C-alpha cells in the first residue's frame, strides 16, 4: 500500500503534508471576508470554493453551509462523523491520483492560495476559555518556588485536574503584539504594594483543545466518550505577569496576571491527524475516582520547543524542549472533570493544558522555572535574560514525526507472520527488499559477526540453519566468535536470566488465566457478541500478552517450551473470542441454552490443536525457533545499525520498493483488530503533523 501523496508539491520539511491537513480561517486579501481553509504545503485550500463547487457531497456535508461561515464553529458542532467525512473528501481531492481538482485549472486557481499572501485570523469564536494545571513537573516546581519544598504539590492535585476560568476576550492569534500589563506587586515590609508595569513578564508553553460538540447543561461527558467532544489541538502561550500573579492569586487564583493576553496558533491539528502518535499516558497514583478512570489512558507524542529572539537581534535561541506526553492528566480527563458538575461546553470553547514541563532542566515550560523566579540567568546568544524584555519575540513550535524502532517492530511483525504464514514467502520478500543494504542473497551463505550481550546465551562457534521458503532453501551460516571472557560472562548471567524469564512467563500465564475466567462468564460472552468495541478490547489485551511473552528471549530449551505452551494457550483464547462472535463456539457449549456443557480446558485444548494443525503444527514450531534466532542475529544487529546510520534508507528505492511504503504495507496487512495497536506502539506511520 503506497503512502498517500498530493499533486501539490510539498517539501519534505514542510509542516503541512497531506497527512496533516490542519484547519484555519483566513482572508485571501485585506478587506475580504474570512473563510475556512486547510493547509497543504505552501498553500491554503479555500473550503468555501470547494463547497461552492459541490465537492463536499457526502451524506452529512452535502447541504451544509458550514464552510461558508467566518469561523469553524458550525463545522465543529457537527461532530466527528462530519469531521471524518470532510477529511476523507479533502485528502481525496488533494491526492495525486484524483483528477477532480488536479485537472481543473479554474478551480485550482480559485481554491489554492499561497500561504504567503493570506492573512490568518482566529479560527474559532471562543465563548469560554479554561486553563488547566496538568503537568506534575510544573506543579512541583511552582509549588517549590512559591511555598517551599516541604509540600510543593497540594494533596488535591493528584485527585482532580485543577483549572481556572480565563478571559476569552483576550485570546489572540499568533503574531499579535502583547502590551506589557500593569498592576500591583507584593509589598516589601510595611510599604504599600508597588504599582506599575510588570517586571516579570513570562511565557507559558502550552497546548489547548478545541471543543467540538458540546454537552447539555446538567449532563456530564463520560471520560471514555470525551474524545468525541475534542476537534483538535493548537499551540498556546498563556502570557503571565509573575509579580502580579504572586500577589493576587490567593485565595481565588490568577486574574490580572493572566487575563491581559493569551496567544494561540492559527492552525488546528485534528485528533485524526494525531492518531498515529498516540502513546501511553503516565501511570496515575492514586488511581483516579471512577468518573476519571479511563479504560484506555493515552497521551500524544508531540515534541514542543520554545525559542526567544531578543529585541534588536536577528537570531533566536532555543530555551526549552518538552513534550505533550509530560502531561499527568489527559485531555479526556480534563473534559470529563470540567463537565462532571453539569457545566455545559460549547463548540469553539478553548481548554488549555497548563504549562507543559518535563523532568529535565532543559524541558521546563516557562521562565519562572528556567530562571527559578529570577534567581538564575539565561544567556541568549550572549544576551542575559531572567524574564521577557520589551521587543523580545517568543516562538513556540510543535510537531509529531515518524520514528521506526526496527527491533521491536520486526519482532512483533514476525510473530504475527509466523502465526499466519508458515510458507514464509512474505518474510523472504521482506529480506529481498533490504538486499542491497544487508548484502543478503537467497543463493549464497551470509556470514554474520555476532557480538555476545548480557541478555543472550553463549552460542556454538558455528551454527547452520536452513530455512525453507515456498520455493528455494536459503542456507544461512553464522560464524560466531568465542572467547573465554565472553563465555564466563554469559555463564555468570545465565542462571539469573533463566529465573527472571520464568517469572515473566509465569506472570503472563497468570494474566491469561484471568482472561480465561472472564471469557467463561456468560455476561462476557454476551458483551463480545453485542459490542465490536468489547471484542477489539479483548483481542488487543490478548495481543499485549503475546507481545509481552514474545519479549522473553529463548535462552534455554525449558524457557522456550514454557513460552510456547503459554503462547498456544493465548492463541486459543483469541480463537475462542473470534468464535464467540460468529457463534461457532456454541457447539462446544451444547447450544446457546445449554450452558457450558463441556470442560473449558477441553475446549481450549481442541482450539489449540486445531490452530496448530491449520498453521503447520510442528513445522511452525521449528520455523519459530529458527527464525527468532535468525532475526536476533541478522536483523537486530545489522538492520538496526543501518537504519540508525542511514535514516534516508526509509526513503530510498531498493528493488523498486520504497522502504517506508513496504513497512506500511506489512503493518496494514495485519488483521484489522491488531494492526492499529501495533502501529501505534511501533511508530510505523506517515505524515508530520505540525502546528506552526
């Protein structure tokens, strides 16, 4: 499956490839009316022209005037089905293979406008603005600065996403000048509070969620459905006057120290574009209350950076690098908590994350932390700064990008391949795609130098493993240098490793038993039959067990045998889940009304026997052992090296197959209920959503 490309030339370093397509609102020229658009390369696609041409012809948008509005609010209110329909239509129109817009010169000239010629305006009408306090590192640092290290984080912080209600009228688009605020500061001694321009003007590195469909007054949003109420994300700078804030924030929180200005980026990156970059959220301790407890708790892997260009200078200087995944409270938890009291959100509401600080000194999200409230001094290309001076320019950028962890991805992909295809034709094709880089040949032996590691057993000096593909046997000979020192090191670790691996296998077996007991319950059977989501959740859980089991190296025959038995049991459970959906498993139970007429262990045994018989039996087991050994030696220690050394390999051509396309094709060939989870964890994705 080829990666989608646009007929519009998009530079590889562009923030706006066809995989991104962020929404904004612009004016084609001064004095013209504002209209919605989507960024693609160096152009903006005028959605009002596309709508006027009748190209939004899906069932939801065909008669809608949402793209003839001066903001996106009406489009946001339509909800996720409309957003997906619009994205699919826009991606198709911009595709290099679609002639509708590509070959219509008149429509192209009207609808595609260079970004350099347009004026960006606020993309939404913001009715309400809430700013959360969701980064644990930021909360700890601020608490230490203002209250001391004894109790920096208040006890309620770990139980709820703290927030305050901000001023929506002073939210402005990126590029708008900010006037230094005036106000009171803390007095010294018995003197009255000083009044004047803030001496501690600061930026705050934040992102913000744009609310889509709201909720009715008095009806909270369920945390597991909250994502459907979030259209996308923008970058945000919640400008702060720290001296004013410190004097006024007790007891009701920020006021004049914050309300003078909040800047957001002009482009809204949708959650659909960010979906490939989902990652696990931090573990929350204590466990949140039920209304905040998510079935799947996820953040986004978004790299964030702040640069400051001092007044009168041409060069900017990076002052911090953080990541969206440093947030303790997730976006969906923020929405659920905001509405749990019955508060109604509306389309276009702005929900700031709060300052996003990381654990490292160079990942702090504001000058308050970076200078420790002015006690330290930053050097910006030789220019000292504790807080912002008049004329300084703050530049915030964010992006998500493709990263390929070859070892983990190949390990997971190979496991699924072995379970599906004992002929190994796909495996041979995969090796041939990398032939030039790996010097791999299907007609000659390949010599591999293998370096002993602490997590590998001592291996024989030479091992020959013939791997039979569907057409020609491939003789692979490993020449493994041995040394007395290496052998002694391996012997010292061997017993410890085997004990550790058996503990892991035992833990997986215990989890498999828990899932078996769940599947045996009639309510679970009914839930799987009636809910596709429940089936996907169960299959993903079992796949996670297989991946955890697959991470155990086969350092000993006993370890390999234990791992094989447990994996077969999990595969049997997966087959039973699939059979439950198709109702084939009723025969095992003696009919729908006959209950569990047979012993469940017998059912599993028959399932396992059938699975192994269908997929090659003992031949499959031999292939598993041989190929896992082959994978660790040839691929882990060679392909990983080449990919790290030559990242352009992913864009190169080898035997006519672009490597990135090949990886994507293999990932997408997995069963639908598994490839998405594997993609999300391995980073085999396309596109670089950016926010500037």
